[in-house]
C-alpha cells in the first residue's frame, strides 16, 4: 500500500483564475518522486467554512496533504483559523515564530506592522516550519489519519521550505519511490502509438500513460518500486521497437540518451563537428529560433516560398513544380555556397490562405544534403497557422535527427 | 444569489504534476466574467472510481461544473464512463459525433484508428459539443442540481469550444456578466504596474487583477454588471495614463484598438503600406517567426552577433564597441539594400555564456530607421535563454509598435 497524498491550494486569486496554480504541479512531482500516490488537487477561496470543510474531508481520506496559501497577515488569510476548527485545537502563540517575524522586519530596518503578529499563532501541538525567506512560518500536524503540512503560497518561499518538509516526510512515512521511463516521439499521434502497442502485454504493476505536448508525444511507463532492472530494459526496448523510429529519445534510463529533440541533435552534430546550413520557408524563422546559440548552425536563410528561396540562392526558380526536386537542387547549391557538411532546405506547397486556415492543408517538402546523398521527407500539415509553423520547424529538424541516428551516415 | 461553479480537471499528468493546469485558471476567468461564483477547483487522475465519486460530490453542491480532460481515445480516458456511472445513464453512440471524427481523419488523409470510435459515445440524453479542431467532441448534461460541461484537455481545443459553451450557459442561467477591460503592456513588470496604480482609487465593486503572460503583462479591470459606461471610460483612461506608453493595446472597449502586439503592428503598417527589413541577432529567428506570413515583412536576416551582422550586410565591422552607433549604421545600410520604409537592427552585448545563464544579463540594442530619423531603444535582459530570446524578439517589435503609434511619424 502506497501512502495517499493530496494537494490543497488556498486563495481567491487561484480559484478566480487570476493566477495559474503552479505550486500544485511542483508539489505533486516532489511527492511522486518520494513514492506517494497523489490522488487529488483542490483549490478553494478565502471562505472559512469552505476551508474548514475541505480540511475535514481530506483528513478522512488521505495520509498526507500539503497545503499552500492563506498564511499571510491580512484578514483574508484564514488557514490557521480553519485548521483550528477542523482539528478542534485552539490557536496558541509560538514565541519562536514571533521572534523570527520580528527579526525579519528588524533586518530590513522596518517596524513590524501589528497585523503580522497573527502569523505566529498555530493550532496547539503543531510543528513549526521555519521560513528562511519571508514572514510567514509554516506548520504541520496530524488530523484524523492525515499529516497536514501548511506552507505559504509564494512559490520561492514554499520551495525553500520544502527541503525541511521532505526530511520530515521521509522519517514519518515508509516510502518506495516508483521509476518513470518516457519514450519521446515526433510525427506520430497518441492514438497511433496506442495501436502500435496493442500487442504488448505489460508486466503487472507497470502503468502506461500518454502526454501530447506541443513539440512531441510522450509515452510514459511507470514501473513500481523494486521492479527488476533487466525486465525494465526489455519492456522499454519492446515498446520503443513497436513505435519505431518516431522515437527520438528515451528519458529515465540513465544511459545519457534522453533529452529533447535539440539535445539529441546536439549530440549527433558534435560527433564529427558537423556544420549545417538551412533555408526555411514554412517555419519562417522558427527553426532558426529553436536552434539559437548552436555552434553547428552555420547559416540560416528565410524565404516566403520556393521562388523566394531560389532568388536568395541566386538560381533559376523551378518551373516544373516538382518541389522535392527543387528542394534537392537548392540544398546542393546551399551546401556549396556555405561550405558545410549538411544543407537542409524546406519548401511547401499551398497558398497563404491554405496556411492560415485551420481546416486546410499544406504539403511540406524537406531535403537534407549530406554530401554523399540527399534524404527527403514529405508531410501533410493541418491545423492553425501556429501549429503548421511549429510542425514545419519540428519535422525539418526531425529529418536531421533521423539522418544523424542512421548508422549508415 | 449568484450561481456556484466549480472546475474539474482530469488526468494523471495534472495530478502527478507533469503539467501545470492552466485550463482551470482560464475557465475560472471566463466563468467569473459571465457572473458565476467559482468556489472550487479539483483535479484527479485516471481512476474510474475517483472520477465517478468526484462527479457525484460536485453534482450535490454546485450549479455548474466545467470539466476538462479524459475525452481522448485511449484506455486511460475514462470521463464518459465515469459520467455514466454517476448519472445512471448508459453510453450511446452519437452518429453525428462519429461522422465528425471520421471527417477529421479523412481531411488528414489518414485512416481512422478503431479506438477513436470510442470518442463518439456519450451518456444518453447528453448535449453534444462539436470540436472544430480535434477528434474529441465534448458533451453536457445535468446531474442532480449541477449542469456539467465536459471538454477536452488540450487548451487550444478547449478554448475553441468554449465559445459555444458560453452561449449555452447564458441561455441556461440568469447571469449578470461583469465587464472586463484588459490593459496589455510590454516592457514593465507586474509590481511596477502596481506601484504606478497606487495613487488611483477604484470605484466600489471594480476589481483589479494582473496576469503575467509569456509575451505581455495584462492589467485587468473587472467592472460589475451595470457599471456606467462614462465612468468606466474615465477609470480605464486614468489607469492607462498612469502605466504610460508600455500599454500597447486595451481590450474590451469595443473601439477596435485591442489585440496582441502583432495585431497592433499590423494596423500601423497597413496605414501607408509600410515595408520592413529586419536584422536579428539576440532573438535568432524568433522575431521573423512571430511575423510569419506578414506582407509588410520584406526581408529578415539572422546573424550570431554584431560582427556576423556586419559581414552579412557587407560593411566593415564596428571596432569602437559602440553598439547603438553600430546598429544605426547597419540599419541605414539595410534600408538602402532592401529599399524599404523601415529597417530594424537588433544587436546585443554579452557572451553566449551570459545569454544562457539565467542569473546573467545581456544588453539589447535596437535601432529602427524610418527614413527621416533613427529611433533607439536599449534594454537589459535577464532570465534563461528562452526568456532572453523571447524578450529580445518582443522588445524589438515593441520599438516598431511605439514608432508606429507615435503621432509624429
């Protein structure tokens, strides 16, 4: 049985959507890595009855709950009061906490406002958690089955205090951290991956999940604590083999072969100090932007279309309309002009209207000249203009990645 | 009595902290603007019993709940099944939804995987919500006192579908929508804006909020239903005046002068059909990428640094190290070479290491040649490499925006 955890965020600014609650995600990651099963996040505003009611709910169903917010000095900071109601304890002044708050203001040569005194009152029996960077100390206590930890909502203060919380949790709970392996892919959708994996029977306790990020699709395998390393390797290799060469990297294997698409390309280009020249059209500068600061990127040109690209490279524009052939000719020219190891040319078929309209498609033609040979890739892109632009940049880079990972290079 | 709303986010990736749940904040803002009181956000993972249990809880205490996630085709997408359990309805095939999903794949010239069929099954009696940009349709139905709306978790799809949801909510609930006016600014932080506005006393019932987005800071003024239009205008003008010319647009005034930075620049450039040539260094292609498809963008060159920029424009590199003067010389040259109305040159001071390190700074020099004169702007940039790159692109574009909005142009 793993310990069940919840995250509880307090504040009108969260529940009204004035701020995005990044604390909850950060705390969940920490608790997952420690071996907790995080089952729920909840956010409520600054109403005493709502707060006390929620604490009572959580006290009955979770083993651990990390709460953020509501520890400030003002009238809408009601956490300690709500905890007092839910736990049946009275609020008591913590002399050490008060001295810390007084010292905070002394160090800044400012008088302590009277309202800050309130921050030193905790429910009787609570454990104080010092705040090295702000005025609001945190506290922790058990209510029913649940160990509650209350921290301030300011992310930098909360994170600085979590180091001490982590030690407390490790000594209070018997935890066995799980192991996450992530297969990262480009050019294949979530449901197609699921179909690829249909024939694979995962061992008991292994959990499969997917995440469609902006730049990639991630297939996540969560292995329970103590899962044999050799079986894990086989399971991951089988899954990667079924998805095929859409997988550009695998995170979580500690073989140094993980990372995002650019990290994989960086490793490939550094093997022989390769250099690259690029002509981009459909991605309009976004490919260059993704590669900014890379020494292997010798030059980038941006053109509106195939005619503009030909003009920039001072060759006759292609009249036959064969964009794959045109891309190859331009890539040859670019390679000679820039004296590089690789030249990547991206062209596309489609009007500006096709490009902008989310229901219309453009066809992307990529050609990578590697000296000895030319590698081609063709894709049909749909979605809004930003989606097409990003996909164009990624798929052009992915042709470079595939070529670099090809053992025949 | 205002209607009580909740937000419910489904997904292991949310509850395990792999992604920050920005949907909840966005939806809360929408519901608040419509006149709902949002009382709670909850996120749970992909466990059927947890999902069904939570739906039953919410059904008893809220009037409206917007749920995101769990509508995909894979085995961990369990929302419809959980709703069936909580509502006591069976799942039925929606023929129209199925045709939409089939059409989605036909448009992309891909066979529809069999598992996607599952996405067309809704609880009997549910109202279908079409998804114009993805495969997952949404649906809505009443359970006990609560009107539940289920939408996909992909933010772009969810937001596109919310337009139809908004109309449904306005017809189902008696709401008194508040009026939101948003001051959009670049180049000034949230706390500096707060200081600017310190002297301003807002009328009763007007709520002030801030949102730091990736590309801008938004100052939000929420006016209660029925707030007099003339007082609203005065209040907005006072706030905008105090923040100053960092404000590039104001949304919500129905004068057609809102929109993002590019929309404002588009309007300015179209007045006299202006054309622009750009040399970017610090943003490495991202400025071009943000302007992709714009007819007014005549040419873009990308260089690693001032020396590379000079070489590309075939002028002697500047040896004195005065980057503002160098940018002006290069802008003159670029304007003549490309025969455009404006030439924008971006240079920066700082090593690659300064650029990459989040605690180090680079200094950005922008010069915009407008024929008659040259306008300069200088900024100190900090943060990680992506932050610096994006800020560089935005601040260069913002110099163009300020020049276009200058009545003396």
